[in-house]
């Protein structure tokens, strides 16, 4: 969906919105342009009023069943549900199939299906028919598609086709692309430039805060999120970034306050709420308020496909509160429910480690690897955690053994779990060499 903050706050759009809402509130059916109705739906989505957004789009389609943008909107909703056939049906409803938005949608369906080479060929073929004066915008729209789906490398390829563009939308898109590539410092620099031009954009302050968060500059991230909160005290993204940053700094008491403000600023059907309640549970647990931690867990609606994870989390919190027998019961139930899933077993062992049951986690890892390696020779998670257990238990030779396995089979896990043991910037493929040097010294 398109969230054009500057347009949504403009007098022009606010007049259109007021006219629409006045008519609807009076029971009249306003006759409005299809594009304006889609803008209104996007605005409602931006405000978190999803039911209103859907009502507006359905009304737009009742007036203009073959209009481009309402069908694009519905097709993108279908793509979010991975309903690719439904998305194609909405695309087929579009009467003007020479409309650029029709072509973007066709490419987007291919991207959503992970047919990246096909989407790229389609867009490059279409580029040959784009007028010169529209080419700049076309390239940015293509890059935007790839950024939205997490293909930042492909977005960067498209962005490099543009020369001499110093516009805000180019800088914003490039900043988002660089963020997706993990180039957070470069992304941060561009968002700072955008803020210099528009210091009252909550979107830019949040993006800057996110870049700073990813660079682990949590204090700066808090400062940036506070600017966004000053612009809009109920900005969910800003509240969440500040809460997460406070949690990373160990200020759980303040973090809980901002997580709570986030829950008050969003709808009850917000898909992020289970994760928010989980983080609040961890905060309360770290504060020694174990009953409150479990209370947060009780707010999470158990889903059949995620109940085993919820049980593991419950067991972890019970264990941190010293309720060993109850924790064991929750862990046992999670194992049964998941049919002894290796990932569930791994999470339970990691919970033992996190709660400083080192000997128990060490012995369970030994059994875990002996069983899992026989059942699934492609399962390579857990080596880094075992290396950490051996490191803490001063088992140097075993630490190096599992470090080698982690680096060879799961370098991302090795970096995430063991990175703090090495000087900043040490490449994962140098971890073993570095530790062998430490052992010899």
C-alpha cells in the first residue's frame, strides 16, 4: 500500500477525505474518482483503520469494477495471502492493460511467486516502451517493487540506472535499498539528509531510528524515535523502536511502558501483538516480576500452529521464576505437541542455557546431536549454542570442535550467537583461526 505522508497531511487530500466521510456519515453514496477512493483507502491503512480501508475499496469497485487502482489494491491484498490466482483474476479485471500500474502488478505477481528472473525480463521488455520523460519514475517504481519484497540487490541494480537524481523520493528509495543490503551507515546518512530537508517527517525519523538500531546505536535510536513521537505521540512504529531500544539497553521498566503504549495505539487484530506481549513477558521476567511475565503470555491467543512455541516460552518463563517442575511439564507438552521437532528441542535446550543450567544444557545437547544427526543430516542448527555452552564451562577443546561445525554448517547462527566473543568486524570464516590463536597464547 502507498503511504504518502506529505500528501495525506495536505489540505487538498484532507478536503477530499472530509467530503467522503461527510457523505458516508449522512448515508449518501459519494460519486468520486476511483484514484481518490484508493488514496482514501491507503490513508485508512496508514492510520491502522483496516476495516474502513476495505469498505472504501469495495465501494470503489462497485462504482468502477474495471478501474486499475482498485483492482491493483485487491490484487496486492491477495498477494499478501499468497493467493496468486486471486491476484491474477484482479489483474484480468483491469480494462486498461496498457496502464503502467497494470504492468507493475504483473511484475509484482511474478516477484511474489519468487520468479525473479521472469519479473526482471518482463520489466526490461516493458522499459523499451516507456517514454524518455517517464523513464526515471519507471526505474524507481521497479526498484520499489523489489525493495518491498526484500530483493534489495535487485532494487540496487535498477537504482544504478539513474544518474543525477537528487530528489527526495530517489534518496528515500536508495536509503531503503541500502538498509535492505545491510549498509546501515550509508542508509543513515541519506535519512539524515532527508530530515535536513523535511524535519517534520515521522517516516524519516523512524527510518533513521531503525538504521541506528541495526547498528546497535540504541541511544541514538531512542533519540530519533523521540522526534517521531513528538510529531505524533501515538506513532506505533516510533513507540516500538523506542521500546526495543530501551530493552536492548537493559531499561526494562521504561521499555514496558512503551510496549504498552504501542498496544494502546494499535488495533486488537494487529499481527505484531503476540510478539509485543512476548517482549513484555521477557522484560517482566528480567525485572523479577514472573507472575506479570506469565500474565503477558496469557494475552497471546494460542494458535494451533504455534502452540508448541508458546509452551516453550511458558516453560522458559517458569524456569526463570524457579518453578522447575512446572517448566518441565510445559517443555514436555511442547515436545509431544510438536512430535519431537528438532527446533522445539533446540529452543528448550537454549532455554536451559539462558537460565544458567549449564550442565543440563550440555548433557542435553550431547543427546540432541546424537539423535538429530541420525534422523536428518541436513539439520545444522545448534552447533553455535553448544559452542557457547562449552565456552562458559571452560571446555576449550569441545568449544573449538563445535565452533568449527558452526562456522562450516551454519555461519549465520555462528555470527548471531558467538559474535560477541570476537573483536568487532571479525569475519565468521576467521572465528576458528582467531580462537586457535587465543588458545596458543
